[in-house]
C-alpha cells in the first residue's frame, strides 16, 4: 500500500539544493503569511456566523417581546381590576381600590422582572465571546512553528 507523500518527503536530496537557504526562508515566510491569512479568514467567517446567529435571535426576541408586552399589558389591567373587586366592601373609594390593585400587580411584575434580569446577567457573564475554533487552530500552529523552528 502506497503512503501519501507529505511536505517532509519533498526535501531536497542534493546538497546544492540545501545551499539555497535564503530561498527556503523566503518560501517559509510566504507560507507563514499564507497560514495567517487563512487563520484570519477563518476568524472572519466564524465571527460572521456568530453575528448572524445573534442578529436572527435578536429579531425573533424583539418580535416575541412586542407580542408578549401587549399580552402583559392586557393581563395586568385585567389582574388589577380583578384585584380591586376584592376590596368592594372596604371604605376605599373606587379610585383607591383600582390603585391598590395596580400597585399589587406592579410589585409582582417588578419582583419577577428583577429576578429574571439578574439570572440572565449571570448567564451572559459566563458566556465566552472568544471564537474557540480559531483560537485552537492558532495554538496548534504556534506549537507547530515552535517544533519546526
């Protein structure tokens, strides 16, 4: 079974070819530049993919948030008015009953919203914005260059 040839198999066999050291360094420099160009290209593609995913997710979240906000407003008004009927036999004026219902509903939403915001802040703080594949490839290339030089 024939083994595939690698760049190491293409080493010059004659001493005259080895003596062309400046040419080898030039070729090595060109290869390193091409390698870093490829890595920068990979980084651009990876960042573009992540940006597109965030943009699509952001659009969906914005639309869903608008729909939820309308529903929340209607549910809040209904809950506030419903709570105001609990104090029908109290000495409060009708406006006072409505105000008490709105204060209670507002306090519940404020507490819930604060908890959700704090939980999401913690999750976002843990999320890494570094492109992992590109960093791993650059580490491999750095190790390879250390071995070769």
